[in-house]
C-alpha cells in the first residue's frame, strides 16, 4: 500500500510510512516544546499518549484501506454510549509497549502509573450499556473483524458526582478540558443533518411522485476518529464520534443591529446537540434534545456508511445488504430505520420496496431492558415538529406492517392495537422498540433469562409473528482491560502458571483448576488479593475518609443506582449488622467492609434518596467505635471505569441482588467473577449463567426467581412479611425512629413507605430474610480461608464463557455472518 493510495481516501490522517520508535517520537515531542513546564507530569502524559497514537497510525490507515477495498462485510455498531475509560494503559498493553514506555519516562522522574492516572475518563458513556459497547469494540479489533463504532463526541460527560451532606450533587464533567490526544479530526467525512422544516413533493418526468425534506435547519456533523487497537495483531479499528457544529457562526447583521440573543440562537441550538451526555429529560426541552441527539447520531452515521459505499461502488445498491450490517445498541439508534429509508429513497431515488428490502436485511437490534418504562416512546407531535419527513416514513412503515399483522391474525383487532408502532392510547407516540423489531432481521437479548422473558412476555406477539428473528447473545467483558490490565499482579501469576495465551482465549483459565489443592499456589493467590485490597483501601481513604482494613471481607456493590438493582436491600443488611454489633452479638462475626458506588439519574428522586440513606448510615456506622473491628461502610463518589479497575481486583464478594426478572444481563458480575470474587445474587440476568458455570457451592443464591416474583405480584403483603421477620422489623423500626436522620426528620419516609407498600415492584421486604441468611453463609464460608480461596480460583477458572470475545464470535457467526 503506497502513500498515494492511502491519501486519496484517508487524507485526514497524518501519513506515517515508517513510524519512529516510541522513544524517538516521545523525545521529539518533548524537545519540540510539548512539555511547557519542567517536569510537568501532565505534559509528559500528553507527549506519551501522542507518541503511542503515532505508533498506531500506519496500522490504522492500512486497516481502514484494506477494509474499504476488500469484499468483506462491514459492520457498523451504533451506540449512544461508549464508556471507554482511560486509553493509555489499554493501548500500551495491546501494542506490547508497556516495558518500553516505562523505560522511556523513567529518566524524567515520573512513573507510568502516575501518568496513566492523569488521563481523564472519556465522558462518552454512563453505565453498563456504554461499557459493553467498549468491550465489544476491543474484542472486534482483537478478533480481526471489520467493525466501526459510531457514537457522539459529548463535550461534557453525564456529570461528576459530588457527595455533600450525603446528597448527590451533579457537576459538569468537562472531560475534554485538557484536550483529547487520542482522536483525529476527519473533516473530509463531515455531513449535514437536517431538522425541522416540512415534507415537500414533486412528480418527475416519468410521472413518479418523489418526496423531499425542505426548509430544514441543518447541522454539521464533524467526524472525530479514535483508534481501537487489537491485541498485538496490527489491526486498528475506528470509533467515529460526531460533534455538532452550526452551519454558520451567527447572523452578523442581526448581531450588529443589537439582536444578540437571536443572532446566536441557531448556533447554540445546533451545538447543544453534542454538549452533554443524557440531558435531563424530565423537561420538554430535555426530551427534544435527547431526540435530536439520537437522530443526529443515526443520520450522520448512515450518511457516512452510504457515502463510503458510493465512493467505491457508485449508486448501485444491489449488493449493499450483503456487505453491510448495522447493529443497533438498544433503542437509542432505532431511528436509523426510517432514516436509512429516507436516504435511499430521497437521496438515491430507490423505490419503497427496494429501500425496505435493503433496510430489513441490514438492521439488527439488541434489546437491553425488561422494564417497559425504559422502552423509549416519543410523542408524535415532537416528531412532527423536529423530524417531519421521518414521521411520514414511520407512518408508512406502520401501515404496511399492520397489514401483515392483520393477515396473520384475521379479525383480531386487539392485536393491531397491541402491536402498532404508533401507540394511540392517550397522546399518540412512537414505540421505538417496535420500530426496531419490525425492521430488523435479528433481535437479540443479552442473557438466557432475558431473552426468554422477552419472547414469552414483553415481545411475545412479535415472537409469535417472527420466531426466526429472535436469538440470545449473552454479554461478555474484555479480558484485556478487566484482567490483564486492571489486575497486573494476578495477570502475572496467570502468565507464569498458564502462559500468556489466556488473554486471547479465556477458556484456558480452566487450567487453574489443576492448582486447587496446591497450598503454595493458594497462598500466592491470597497474597495477590490482599495486595489489591491494600490498593483499594488507599482510594477509599482518599475519597471517603473511611479506613478499610485489608484483612476484612470486602463486600462490594457498584453499579447505576436504581430501585430494581436494590442497593436498598444491601443498606438494610448493613443496618442489621450494625444492630447486631450494638447488641453485642459478635461471636464468630466476620469483619466486613461494605462498599457501594454509582450515580443516580439527575431526575430520579428515589435513587438520589437511596444515596442519601447510604451516606447517612455510613456516617453512623463509621463514627461508632464499637463498629471498627467488625464493620466499615462507604459510598464512593463519582464511580467510573477507572475506579472499577481498582475495585474489581480487590473484591471478595460481588453483590448482584436485583429483583429477579428485572436485570437484562449485567456485566459487573462478570468482571468480579473474572477477578476471583464470589457472587451473592438472585436468579436474574447473567447470574444464572454464572451459577451454571461455577457451581452452586461457589455462588450464594438467595431470593425469589422471576416466576415467583410474578406469582406474588397480585397478593404481595410486605407488612405481613416484616412482622414474621424479627430482624427486618428491628431494621425498619430503627429506620423509622429517625436514628439515621436525627437532624433531618422525615426525609426517609418515601423509602420506608416504598418498602411496606404492597405495590412495591422490587419486593425488597420479600427477599430480605433470604438475603440475610445467604450473607450468613458468606460469613461462615469466609472463615475457612483455604475453602474461600479455592472457590475464588474456581470463579476465575470458570469465567471463560464471559469473555466478550465469545460474545462477539456469536454475533459474527450467527448475526453478522462476516
């Protein structure tokens, strides 16, 4: 591949025919003044990051050139979130540059760990959905698959979480304030995204009617590319992020006439699209902004895909579906369905049938939730105002699809109402999940139980209509970041014991089972866990002011704060332990440190109140001298990927305690298992597969299953359950007494009322006693450190099926067919 060949299509990227070695590049940047202040660590980080990126440049360009010109299927992964975390350490691992980097910077009185810690977590995601997307991109690159991620380059992340007087306080996450050394702006790929306006039509000279979108307010989608290196295989895939930019700066004449507000209004309206991840959608303006984000992502990405096709093939789309697939990561990019139809019909003059044939053979949809309220529905009036042409197409898709439903269930008019993409009950709205299902050739859940519940419940009608569309792809996590990088001590032991191939084939960890009775190996395993716990105690001390003791059981629940994830159940158990210690019931009590972390959505009042309760309980626990030998409790603020990289290797007990039937899959449960934590959990999401993989004696199961939750729903009587449990009665009595809110009377009444309500969908009271007994089993098991260590090793050894490599292999073979 020559320089001339490459520059034609990828002139955006700096050309590097034969990159200097890492040391030479770093030295050149330092000498040329990138390091402005003597021994400024951040300048050294920036220089090292740019140097590492330059090492990828040749392979990156070659990868893109070969993928574009080979007759291989191109996969586009559309996601509103990519929770990438810090990039430097991951890139050094995948490029095999760690030792070289350490040697290079050692002469500057800084170390690599210091520099890696200076990198800000990329504010491109929120929780499991975005982290899954990041794991998938890593696996695709490592498995030599031609997959491009498409997302949004948010100026601000979700928010930085501060805890003040126990309350969550949201502050802007200005993750780009120090620059982002990893991306490359690619202006040759910019596109225009339309909004507002109206639908026009005209008849061509052959008498055919054509529709157009006219009088639009266009926004420029500016392309920024981020490299995604494979594991030592010379493939560098691309994450393309779109930034919104106004077509004009502002109206200078209006500005000069003094109408400053109006002059910049259009510019602000355009550029706010990519200003912040997940605007608070409790207001009308917030909802509109979120809809514009989703359309902006989908339109820009599809235009990019079609532009690349036309550059190579011209306007002949006969082979497009064979060589392209778009994976929709949840309903956020489902608007890509009518947008692809619009582009094919309005821009390339395809007829409806031809455009629909292409659309329904290229779209694949992943569902990530069992909560009906989380399935997005957009008011028709909002589409009519913001996306009028798209609304026309949605109506036409729905009309044609309902004819199919009517033929399948003749005379059953209720099916038409139930399955319509347009929901006309109350204010008319568009069911985005239904739109995605109708147009996709594949609809997958993300864990065995999740998929079963989708096909038997939430989407049963669609499954009855199209059973061949539905399939399961259990989630996974990348072992590169979540074991090799985040747990270097354990990684070194695995390399020494098994060789290094486990990083690419996690099933090789099964070989650890041969060492379950090797006392020397068990001792080394325990020592590594203890050293990791020491590291975490330093983070907890710094961020929370709480002293964790590394010889105590580390009991951890870190995830988005939501009622269905039941952080509340965990807090109630902490209160129970607190009471037991106050009563003097400490014989054979296993000392435990409980850690909770996670963010609540800004508009989610109950979740924010649970955070307040956690912090108030932690304050009482940690200020009582009687607790110190037995119980520590902390809420870690601003939980993110980098924090998890410290938490995961140090955890003894992983809390996966959602109400059965509510969690789609979970990926934190997999990360903890991979690092040797034991799980306490319900039969929910991927917990079921973890239990099957590791065995019942290495998993602390409690609570109702999904069917039992359903059966109890209509006759749930929590007050009766509470009366039958002296321990839960005592916990609630203490909570009601105001013991944890002495200066704030009544603030926890909503939580108490929710627990005792027969309408509590999370059934916290119903599972408390089972949870308490399972926690006692945890403590009894932990007393026998040799047995606990063996169970820890078995968890790591059994985690191979939860590698995202295995998940992506299933997508590759069964959905994408690349």
